[in-house]
C-alpha cells in the first residue's frame, strides 16, 4: 500500500496522492555537483521514515526506493504484469510459486544478487518483532503466523516455512492458500530484496543502511540521508545495472513542505519535475508549460477517514453517511481542481476491473437528506478535519469543510499538519481523533489492493487501516476472493466486499485522482507509470 501525500494513498501511498517535504523554502539553487554535472531535480515531500523497504508504505519514500531498487515485476500501459528482475514466476496451482531471477544483477556494493536476498528480506519484513509496516503483505505466505503470534507472545522462529531457496537464482514461495494474484503483487516496494550489508550482527537492518540503502536498481545514494535536516536526496546512476539505463547521470530529489513553493521553483527553472501540482497552479501550468504540462488518468482515490477504533464520535454509520451526502464533490472536482478530478462513486478506481459506476449511493450530493439524517441521528455539533499541508490539499479540504458547515449546520475546525508523516504518526499512535484526509495510490493493479491493505482487520496493525475498522464478513469475502481459481472469479467476491465498505463507510470516497504535473525546459520525455512513479529510463536532459 502506498498512502499518498498529494496527488500520488494516499498509500496513499499510498491511499493514494501525495508529496511530502522537509523544507518549504528549499534552496532554489541548481543543485550542481562538484563535477559540474547538473542533476535532474524532482520535487518530493520528506519521506515519513528512513529507507527500510519493508517499512515504506507511503508515496515519498516509495518514489526514492523505486529509483534505487529494481522490482521483480512491473506493469505495462494495459496494466499487465511484465517480468523485470524475474526471469519467470510460475505456479500450477496458485499456491506454490517458483521465482527465477535473471542473471547479471548486482548490488551497488558489487555483490551478486541472489535468491537468498529475497528470502532474507521477506522473512525480516514479516517478523512482528521488526515492526515493519508492510508486514501484512506477507500474510499469505505459509509460516507468516509463526512470525506473528501476537502482542506479548514470543516469536519462536525467524523464517517462514513457505520460503525456500532452491539455488542461487531460484526460490520457492508456498502460500497458506491459493492466491491467483500473487505474481501481480510482486512489483510493490515491500517485495524488494536486501543485501547482506543491510543487516547488523543482531540480525536487524542497521540505521546506517537505512540512511544510505544499497540497492540493485538504476541509481545509488551519494551520501547518507539525514531526515529532518537534509533538503535533498542525491543519487548517481549505477552503470553496472544490466537493463536499460537512464540517459542521465545525476538525480536529485528536492524536499518541500509546500507544493506551491515547489511550483514556483519549477516556473523559475530551479526544479525540473513536479508531479503533484497544487490546485492553484493547474490553470497557470496549462497555459505556461504547454506540452510540458502533464494531465493523465490516475488510479488513486482521495478519502475522508474516521478514527473509528478510538473515537466513538463517528460510531453511527448514519452520521458517516450524512457527512458523505453533504459533500459537494462536483464543485470540488470542477472548480477547485479545474475539472482535473472526478467525483468518487465507488471505493475502486475506474481504471481497474471491478469498478462500478454509481455503486456508492451515499456518495451522491443530497444536502437536504444529509441534514435530515444528521439531525435525526444526533450528529456532533463540532467536527475537526485534519490534512497535511505539504501536499495540494488546502483548497479541497476547505471546500469539504464549507460543505459540511452549510449543509449540516455544524462548526468545522480544519487542522493542518505541516508534513504528511506528522498526521500518519499521530494516526498510528491513536492520538489524533478528528476526521482526516487520506489518499491511496495503488501498489499493484488489482481491485483487491483497494480493500485488503486499507480496510482488512489485519491492516489495523500491519497495514494502512487508520480507521481501525473491522468487519468479519468483509474479511471472509476477501479470503474467498484470494482463494478463487482465477482473477475474474475472485473479482466477484472483492466487489461483494466493496459493497460492505459502501454500506459501512469507514472512509468517505471523495474524488478519483488525475495526475497533474509539469516539467522544465531542461528535460524531456517525462512519463509517469501506473504506480505514479517517474519512468526514469524515458527522461532525457535537453542541455
């Protein structure tokens, strides 16, 4: 999952659309290097955590790791799986999967990539003692339960019995039950491998490694990243990468706490790529950047969430429905976002199989019914709505607040958090009790990815279920979908699970994203993939 900060889960990113930042007034210098080789400079928000692949479930950290690691699979423009590091991923029964690696891949320290690197990484991420936020993605592997006996109980093993190294370039994965979409999942950040150098004598990933991770992808870190003080993350192309390499040498992620500041830097020529423009900049970007303005379909969903597990204010589903019906989605999509968003009417995005137009009746704007239902169910007189101000959210969150004030007759307090990581940390700690902005950017192209990582019971502790919502019928339908013989058969069960979300409304779907970005005259060929990440092999410098 990638809860996103801005237009990238809001896992998202990503519940899906985000951009975090370390400094809103980031230096507007060109970011040149000692050699005089100017980097390609991309806007980014500050990642929530250091770079542990198994603990990176938001868009900003995932963007960096995608430049440093190469995935087992990727996805083409038709949302089909493409083998990358994997030579093949095969199964006869959807339960036992054999993964074979292509030759030629090496770590940035020169060590050869092996099957053991995947087994080590997955076992580490799946162990509850290591508190990795992507733990739940491994729950389908046989033996995961042994690594997760529960709070207060001792883990008796460090290995899942469902992971076996066959030879140096092959490993076998046995799932506890068949799952037809297992191969589809493997392009996600959590499934990256780890080198021997990542682990200390105690078997844990060292902070030294997390500050300067050694990957096997396009770029390598120039220096350790000091979170909270550094204003950029600087990378250099790894020339021993065996696949298609980027056409430029240096990449710099410039960190911002303000999407508007980043756009001003882009307009001034001090930034090259901004892939999550603030609403206030969209019209200007269209007119000024011409062919360098990006507007494309996006698989993300923007939500308003409720901390239901620890704040009973929102316990009544009729109150949650009324809040949803009071939101004027069309005005937000057409006016706030200049027509670059679409009103959400399902928990599944239209780009994915499984979406059903008009599925969410409570997503239809009906202020009179909303007011009547809210009043009849003694809805609270005061509401609070939190959002991260380092992403392009202020305008639409204020629009939601105004809808609620006008249509429900309530006081709405809007609370900005300077960084996306700040609101996520408070939600993790259960210290923020207000409604909250959330977004989701898909990890892999499946309707299931809008359900399990965000709303399943297991995702309360090992995923992105910030609502703390739990429903046994929902979990059972997910299990049936997972065990279906084909993806088409599984989709029927996922849609039934989606129906429960629509009935219970633990989150409110507000709009479906589009990606709105722009790039400078210093680069060309900028393209964004299905996971809302830059396709670095397509980018070229013009000078």
